[in-house]
């Protein structure tokens, strides 16, 4: 499989709004780590919602792992996302009353494929979840805390562990470092990339912060691929 993400002639406008995305062509190769940057309001989260199949483009095609999302029913898109995509949301979407550890374990509860990949690792989901949380700097007692009682930076790290569990082919991360100081942010990104590489996970990481480009195989400006932003797209 050559491409983890392939976009063709994509056009998307929010209801009643102006065209937000107009992307003639864009690809991310399998195994690449890509930083996607653009100013606030430029359409980064909108693009990620189309990649994850949360919203559908009005025109054009989005394929992930050679599967065209527009050919799938809503239910099948949900299943596809659970099986193949680890998604760290800009607002983290943890279940506040569940512990950090149980939030991480949710990743496998909705996906037999991810449970299977955990089983193939020779460890239980719980062992792997604890390992990820430890490496991301959450102590044993923090792992048992309800998510609502954790700091924002801790919640971001829980969301990252959940996205990684079960080795999804694609990790999509929407500004997951906004609450971290710069030392912790750099450590977090290095660890995220290291764990992704171990799992052969392709990474698309969205941020405003151009200084993070050094950690990734490729740095892309949204305005360079999006004609709706008045950029000069490379077809
Ligand atoms: N649910 C929505 N309904 C209508 N318009 C929306 C919705 N979400 C985003 N938009 C609009 O789409 C445009 C792009 O927003 P988006 O959230 O994709 O930007 P962003 O690049 O992720 O910004 P930020 O860096 O602040 O997160 C904005 O003009 C925004 O108002
Ligand atoms: Mg956003």
C-alpha cells in the first residue's frame, strides 16, 4: 500500500458558509510522519474531520489505506475509523468519569481489529495501556484518577495513549501539545513518533507551531495545498 492518505479534487464548505477547503491533490505515504501547519481558522481541524470520515466532502474523493471513504455507509465509516485510525482530538474527548486507564482501553473496546493487534503483541490491552501511560509520564495513581480530575496536559497524554493502543495504521493528532510547556512538548512528540514507528503507524500531526517541523519527515503548509486559502497549490 503506497499511500496512507490520498485526496483528489476535494471541496468542502460548512453549511451556508464559504468554501473552506479546495484541495486538488494531496498524498501522504505509508510510514511517513507529516506536520501540517496553518493559522487558526484556516481549516486544519475541518480537513482532519474529512480524513476521519466524521464529515463528508461535497466534492472529490478521500481515500485512506486504499479505501475510499465516500463509498462507505456512516456505520462502516465509524467501524473503519475505530479499526484503522488513532485520533487525538483538539478537545480531547475523554470520558470524564472513567479513569485515565479505562479511557485508554476504550480504543480496543470498539474494534476487534485493534484487540487482535494487541493480542499479537503478546501483551494484554491493560499491560500495553499501562506501559504507554507510564512512558507518557502518568504515575500509577494518576492512571486510576477520573479523567476529569487530571490537568489538561495529562488529559492530552491520556488521549495520545488511547490513540496509539492497538497499533492503528494512521495516527491523526490535532494540536495535542497546546497545553504542554516546550520541554514536555518536545519529549511528547519524540515519544509519539517513536511509538508510532514501532507500530508502523503513519502520522499526520496538526499544529500552528512551525518550530516542531524538525521532528517530522515532512512539513506541509495548508495554504500550499488548499486553493481556498489563496495559496498556490501543487497539483
Ligand atoms: N462545525 C462548524 N460549523 C460551521 N463552521 C465551522 C465549523 N467548524 C469550523 N468552522 C469554520 O471553518 C473554518 C475553519 O475552522 P477549523 O476549525 O477547521 O480551523 P483550524 O485551522 O482548525 O483552526 P484552529 O487552529 O483555531 O484550531 C473557520 O472559519 C470556522 O469558523
Ligand atoms: Mg483546529
